[in-house]
C-alpha cells in the first residue's frame, strides 16, 4: 500500500492561503484547515468552540441513492467521538482543489479513509461509517473485491468526493455537504497492521501544525495588501 503522510492533509489549503488576500476568505481557510487537522488528530471537542462552529450545524451526505442528514452539535460530536476512538478519524487527500467564497469553501479530492472492521459487518456500528457510505454500497464493494469483513482488521476506503462547507457571517461552520459522485469507482483494501495509523499517532504528528484560530474581527478588519499600499 502507498504510504500516505497525514501532515500533507492541508497542502491545497496552504497553497490557496499563500495567494489569498481577502481577509474574510483567509479566515475561512484558516478555520477550514484547523477543523480538518483537529478532526484527524481526534481532538474533536475543539472543533465545537463557539468561534468555529455554529450553534446548530447540519451535515448532509449523498451517495448511492442515500441521502443522510446529521443535525445538531451533539449528534455530530458523537460521530467524531466514535471515529476517534476506533481510528476512523484518519483520512488522507490527494490531488485536492480548494475554492473559497464569502460564505463557503468548496473542495474536490481523491479521498482515503480508514475503516474499522466491525463497521463492515452491517450491524449497529454501520451508523458510524463515513457519512457518504451505506451498508448497501459496502456490500457491493466487498463482493466486487472478494474481501470478507474481519472485525480484527482495519481497511482503507478510497473514492473521489466533492464537498461544500457553508459558513455564517461570523465565519462559523454551518455544516458540511459531502457528495460521492461515482461510488462504483471506489476501492477498499485490507490494511496491514503496520500501515494502520492510530488517532494517537496522528495527533502527535499534527500537533505542531495545529495553530490557534485568529480573532475573526481582527482578521476581517485588517486592511488588504492592496489597500495598505494605496
């Protein structure tokens, strides 16, 4: 299996930040970057800080005819908690493209996420799969690859996804809209134990990259480079 580097998770965001001067856009990109690092590090509680998350966020996931909705901080926090405890918070992105507007960030990428063996047995744990996955889709995928679910193993699910994250006027996350346009092209492999990245290991690697979020007012009131030069 190709080795993925969790510290490269936000390279596309960093690249866009380097050329973005609009203060509001810069704040959204920094919040987006921090959220993703915190999620993959298992530090999900910090995602729900008042300056980062709106009071009643709503996540939407659509794939394979499934339309899933997760609403409210407690429901979303429970999902993140489950992922962190089972090493399913670990994901990697390749060939990502990111765009930012006044009230949303859009992204497309080839996506890889670790899956916990019991999640593939289609029991109650199925509700804690990545939101765009359904038991129907996984059954088809496992049948196509010839894999059998092993409760003692970890897997890597790979696919192409498109995301839109809306933000309110204070730069707080309103939700996530995640779409997998072609799930039939997804792949899944069983991971060698040596290739499994634990949440604790990810947290250690990402700690130097997780920076405090600046003040929304200070960032958005700062003059742009062009105004400063005028």
